[in-house]
């Protein structure tokens, strides 16, 4: 699995797949979105170069 450059995490991510926003995380590699999934599933994408300050969480 590719390692993310940074991860955005929010309780209000709207994917257009459901009628309501969900609590999800978005992994970014380079200048593209690499994955949108639960925070738990994207833990594997946290590489050595990501620091805790690079994991952004919003409510």
C-alpha cells in the first residue's frame, strides 16, 4: 500500500455515495487523493515521513 504525504480526517466528509456526510479520512499522495476510508483503515498509509502534526482532524 502506498504511503500518504498527509491525511485529512473529519466527522463530516461528503462523498456523494450516501445522503449524509460520514466520519472518514482522506489520504493524499503527491497532489492527488489516494484513498477515502475509515480512520482505522487508513492507519496503514501513515508512513515514516508523516508526523503527528500532518494528520489533520476537523469536527
